[in-house]
């Protein structure tokens, strides 16, 4: 199939993914058609298939790209104090996700629309990220800085708490993102009984 005149794979491909991300986040995966994505990009619907086999592949690609970037961006010094490592994780998670609201929404809300095979791959990436935090919590339990009965449950609870900021935070609101990050850090400290200025 020939490309639409004036299109270029290095330009149109990213535009297709950007359009799909925008529409999936605004309307939901099930409600968006390939025709709508083509209209958003400014190409004929048939031209989309030069860049993606189908809508499912677009969804998977968006989720995989987001999680690959997340895993690549987070740096953890395993030699550092567990409390310092946890604070760095909190700051990283909040700021990384704040800059990518559409990608975050899709990554969490559209899992149900993945095929079983694609879901399994995305879950593997999600668990790899959770493992980074769980390793920090386990290290803190060993040093006595954290008092966590089940590090896996604590990991998921902390991630859910931090990711929830994206649903309500507004840059023009009462508090800055740094203010919110500082308060969430204190709440995370308390939830795991960390020695970050709070008593266990």
C-alpha cells in the first residue's frame, strides 16, 4: 500500500502514536476508531496501516513505550540509605507521571482492552517497576528503617497513592507540585514507618 503523498515514516509514525494517545486518553480505547485517528493525523485511514497493523497494536505500543521510558529513567543507588532511596523514588514517580498524564491514564485504565498476550507483556514491565520499589522497602526492613508486614502490598499501596495525584493535581491550584511532593513524601514515610522525620 502506497503512503499518502507528503507523509514520511519518521514524521507520520510519531504523529499517529501521539494522535492515538490523545484520543484514547480523552475518549477511551473502545470509543476511538482508526478513522478518527487518521482524521487527527491528517491522513487517509488506509495510510495508517503503513505505521501500525491495527488499533490493538497502537495501544500496546503506547503502553510499552511508556513503561520502557519509566524503567529507563529511574535510577536507584542500591548502596544509599533506604530512606534516601525511598524519597528519591517518591520524587521521581510523582514528577515523571505528572509530565505524562495521557500516557499514565492509558497505562492504568486501558489494561482491560489488551489481548491476553499483550497484557502479559505489559504486566511483566509493570512488575519490573514495582520490583524496584519493593527492593527499596525490603532493604529498609532489613536496616530497621521501615516496619512493613508485606512489602508487596506496601509497594502497590505506595504506587497507587502516588499515581493518584494525576487525577486531581492542577498546576494553577493552591499548592505547587513540589509542595504536594513534600506532603506525599511525609505520608509515605508514615505509611511504612520510615525514619524520615516521623516516629514509627
